[in-house]
C-alpha cells in the first residue's frame, strides 16, 4: 500500500528538499506537487530534475519550477479501466486518484496491481463449514490456513491486486474470530466492513442489509474459493455485454460410456460413440448492477439462484463468463488437503 504523505511535496519547497525526500523513497522516485489547499499541481521525478538542471535552473529554486504540469490522473468518481490500460502501456507506475477538489485520495501502484476496478465486493463468510469438521469446530472455514495465509486472505489479496478496496464480509458462525483476525483491512490497504447475520440468510440474502455501496457494480463471491479468475476480463465482459448479472463458470465434463443415438421423428439420423458433453457449472462468483439488489427481500433467507430467477423473469440480461485458469471450491476435506499441495505451485495473482 502506498503511503500518500510520503509522496507529497509543497510547490514552494526547494529542490534540495525534494531531492532529500526522494532519497527516502525506494524505487518509485515520484513526488506529487500540491498547493496550500492540497490540490495537485504536478509531478516531480528524477528525470524532471535532470531536465531542469540542463536547462539552467538551480537546486535552490522551488519545486514548482521543475515539476511536470501535464500529469496523468484518475477521477475518483469516474475511474476508467481503459485509461488505466493506456497508463500501463506508457510504463507509468504511480497514478494519483483525485477527488472533485483535485486532492489526492489514493495512489495506485501499477507495478504491483493489475488495474483499479470501479466495483465493490461482498465475500460470503458466514457458513458453518460442516463438511470440514472437526477443523471448523473452533475455526471458521475462511480462516483455515492454505500455505502461509488463510483462505479469505488469499481472496482479499486477489481483490486488492485488481484495485478493489471497498469490501463487505458477511459473517455469522464464529464471526468475532474473523473480525478480530482481519480488522478493518487497513493493514492490507483495504476498507473492510462486516455484515452480521443474526440468522442464516442464504447465499445472497445478506445483501439486503448493506445500504452503503459506493460503486454501481458489485462483485459477490464465496470466501472459500481458491481461484486466479481474471477479474479485469470479467468486468470488461460484464460492461461490454451491458449485462445486469454475470456468472463466472467452470467447465464440467460428462463422459458417456455408450454410443448415443441421435433421433429425429423416430428415425436414427446418426450416433456418437462414447461422447463427452461439456456443461458450465456455477463457480460462486458474480457481478451485479447494484439496482438488481432491489429484488432481494429484506432480511430473509434468499439464495443467489433465487435472485437469478427473478432477474431473468424480469427480462434483465444474465451472461456467463468462463474461468480460464484454476478454480477450487474448498468444501470437503479432500479439497482442503488437495489445495495444500496445489498452492505450492499455483499463485492467485
């Protein structure tokens, strides 16, 4: 996580001060120049300093004499994913996010994150994890370790890699352990809030308790998954399709050990010898337009399949998105043991 204050400098400070400040930075030698109201005015890099000195300026002049004024930035209220792709192609590492006053509220490090998706996320973490007993008798399933991290931390890191910061976690069983372990997320550069279910609300009923989504698009996913789904492609497809809901899917093959006849009007037209049929299974990862949540009843048990049916019945658009990569639902003991071995070779990011 980038500490904003480390990269800020006032326009009237001397270049000597700027060079001293840069000496305390690591490899990201960029300062953001601000005025007395904290409004961003420009950027200052070692390249700007060299060009200024070559032009005859001195180290005793002010920072604003050296700064680059035509800087790139993102608007907090209108983050454009396509613009971020352009910035990456230009090899720009640090990108400031400005509010409507022109003040820096966030710095995105494009050398360590893929993008900055303008979406909120909800992780479902309230289940009992019955099939993983006795491991879950005293530990909630999201906090079971996979390698050197818990299951839920792997997923939080994955969300962070795609620039998703505003995260809600639905909790019920052993909720206090999850809240204590993760806190408010600041140590991970995230903003984590908790939704406490007093009773089981199904796989998406808890959404009715959330009133403060920031973004118009919301990612909902189970917290017990291990996957490297490309959330940028998932979001791009959702926007391109102008969908109201998108369902991530994984292929499920069914091998038939017999020759299957194809029949038309009681006549055999052809046959397939021991065919394999591919179906697309629900992966437990979804994107929604926020206004679809109005279809969820208040504080009642309601599953995501119920919501999907309502969305389809209302003639809204539901699309699928195939996961190209790996995906594992850590639901049974054999799955949990399998992922302990797999995670040595697989990386979510």
